[in-house]
């Protein structure tokens, strides 16, 4: 049985940046293109962290791989809509 590293596994499941049906999240001056379901998961978890008054690293699976983004009340981020707009 072959064993894949987490990075290889994540890259295999990362979205391919075609633009169609993808969302863009702005965070820290960077744009992350991701599938709508991944955007919803990130936004839901970020909202939970902020509502609890906590500060945590929240994972985002996007076209370039996986990022752990620090989310707190002081962290600006936004969903800007479909990629390519």
C-alpha cells in the first residue's frame, strides 16, 4: 500500500484555477481562488472563531494548495464572488 504525504494528498485535491464556478476570497492583500464549498467551509469556521472572540488558524483549500489563515476580530477578509469577475 502506497503512502501519500499530506502535501501530495492536498495538492491532488486542490482546485484547478479555471475560473468557472470558483469563488475568490480576499485575505491580507492576497486573492485565493477556491471552490464554492471550500469558501463556505472557510467562512463558516471564520465566523465561528470571530463570534467566540477567539483567534485561530483556519484552513482554506484553494487552487494553490492549503493555507492556514489567522482569523480574529482584527483580521479583514471577504468573499468577493465568482473568480474572474
